[in-house]
C-alpha cells in the first residue's frame, strides 16, 4: 500500500471513529473525546491530515446526527472548529521534543486541550448566536456551555496521550 493511500485510509477511519465516538458520547453532555482523536491524528500524521479527519468526522456527525442535522452555518463552524485540533496536535509534536521534563509536557498537553476546546467553541457559539439571536446573550451562554468541555478535555488529553505516543513511536520504528 502506498503512503498516500495509507494516509487516506487513516483519515477515513479517523473520521468514522469521530462519528462513532460522538454518537457514544451524546449521553454524556459536554464530554466528547473527539477533540483528542483529532489532536492525535494531527500529532501522528500532520496538521493537514488531522484537520481533514476532524472536519469530515464532524461533518458526518453534524449531518447525520440522530437529533437532526445542524443548520449549515453551525455545521461549517463545527467542522472548522473540530478540524482545528489537528494542526494543534502537529504543533505539539514539534514542541514536545524541546521539553525535557514530564511536567512541562503534561502542562503543554493541558494547554493544548484548552486551545482545542476554545478553537471549537468560539466559532460554534458565534454561528449559533448569529443564527438564533439575541447575539450577545446567546454568545455568552454558548461560551459558558463550553466550560465543562474545557474541563473534560483538560483531563482526557493527559490521560490518553501515552497511548498516542506509544502508537507514534511504534509506527516510526516500522519505517
């Protein structure tokens, strides 16, 4: 299998995983590991691949949601916001080797989780407020709704990152 075909397959499988995890996580309001999955895709395969996987996966979720599809502006904001975690993962991959202490790496993971959450929540909240008005009240409420996501991501990222590093090192050893 060529490297390009392998990457396309990985992006497709990651997008499907994002959909399935979103479906499974809909019973836990504001706890969704998809941000970590997109971050991990960016960390392992690069920012573009992570962005594409996140955008496609969120597009699937927004369009095929059991509660009904999202309106187009909100769907696009969700796709861009979810995809943003990919380049953040790629950036973490570049910065991580510079950090020698485990605590610094863990702190950077938490900061990355916060940035991923904000990169998703801000465009989605703006699109929602723009669509449904009154703008400022709706925007503040939407951003406040993101606080539990922020907390859950700050826990999920450091908790699960060892698995990603293991897979990344294993893949690099095979090449």
